[in-house]
C-alpha cells in the first residue's frame, strides 16, 4: 500500500510517498482503506517538525482521524463488514497504525447508515 512516511523530523520536505507492507488485521481489528485523514497543527505539523514531545518513533506515518472503507476484517469482529464506510473515533487510540484499528474504535459513517 502507499503511505506518506517521514524518516526524520523537519519541514514538509521530509514527507515521502512510499510503498509499505499492508498490515493484516488481527483479533478484533479491521483494516481500513483510508480515503481521508485530518491534518492538525499540534499533532501532524508539530510532530513532523520536532516530535512535539510525544514520543514519536521513526519511521512514522502521520494523519489522524482516518475515514474510508473496511478493506479486511479480522477474527472476532462484529458489526463491521468489508465495504462498510467508517470513521475512526478521534479521541480514542488503540496504538495501531491509522490503517489498522481495533474495531471498537471504528463506527459507520453517516453515508453507510440506512436511510
């Protein structure tokens, strides 16, 4: 899969589009085909510049609050299926990369709800 990766701190020039291994969802996880993420000042921009005292470990893929479609479902996931449009709860973190999240932190996006 493609991801924008930073391997050192600095300005926008440290961001590189790279091919990275596609993660496999484990127990209770879903893999999201990310279509959009937010870019926020205190997380993305400040972490990119100097780590922002957040314990950032390089290489790092920035971007928070991803939304997109469920691409794969791990064992034990209930209530989400491949193709469901989802948004990840922005105030909770399971420590997984933005494309691979614990299903309890993902919820159907309004476009996926029955009309």
